[in-house]
C-alpha cells in the first residue's frame, strides 16, 4: 500500500506537494516525513547516483524518480509491487508537469502546489488494490521494467548514525512543538471563556448580594 507521497524541487530540496491524507494510518509518520525531507536535502547537494532509486527504511521502501529537476517520491509497504510504485510515480509526474511545469522554477514557498493533492489522492486510490484488473495489467506490462532500478539502504543514502539521529531529533522536536501549541490553544480558549462570562458572573454576584443585603435590612 502507498503510505506517503511527496514532490520536491531537486535544485534546493523545496517541498512542492505532500499528499494531505497520506500517513494517517502510518506509525511514526513524522519520522518518515523527516527522512523524506533529508533525502530531498541530499538530492539538492547532488548526492544521487540514479534518477530512479528504491531505498529500504524499516518495514517500508522509499521509491523515487527525478525528472525535470523535480523528485517524485512515495513510500510503500515492502510487499507492495515495485513496478506499481514506479508507475504510480510516473502518473503523478506526467500530470504535475502538464499542470505546473512552467511554474516549478519560480515557486518561492513550501507546498506552493498543494492543490495537486486532489490528483494525488485520486491516483493513489487507483493503486491501493493490487488485484484489480487495471493493476494486474500494469504488473504484466513487459514494456515497463524495474529490475534495473537499484535498491539502497536509508543508512547508506543519508549516512550512518548521524543522519538518523538528526531525524529522531527533528521528529521529537516536532512532537514537542505540537504539544506546546495544543497547550497554548487550551489556555487561549480558557482565557476567552473567562473574558466572555466573567462580566455576567460579576453582575449576577452583585444582584445576589443586593438581594441578600435587602433581606437583611428588611
């Protein structure tokens, strides 16, 4: 199954698109997203030996293709057919070039083409079930071969130890920041409720006190 999809500009590693619904059922999703971003960073330094590559990472495989200075990357289960993964990327590449080809070099902010996620999700659904007639036909397509595409380990590509530690630190930092923002949001909501209802409570308190004083006097 396709777990994660990202598209980035190779010249500087700028993320252009990320499948918004990808990774919802993926354990340690942030960790693997950070790995993908480190891969893009390495590619931007010219550290790639092939325009098509498969990379082992834990129980998954990253697969990517590079064309027109753009990297199209997906992460799939180990059991997912390699041929389908690369044909999925080819479909994304063809449509992305058709729709956004003349704007890629001028993109100045991350995820500038986030609207392309609609096409990613639609295409991803077509590739979910490897047993459909459509996908069986693709698997049997002798004109599209992936045997010569090399496979590397993520430690080979990113570097042993240091890079993986960096991924763990980035993932931990992201988790910590998420919790911090959640706590701040709760505090802001609490303060908003106090500002909203405090005047009402004060008025009610004053009215009750006046009634109490009036009853005492009478």
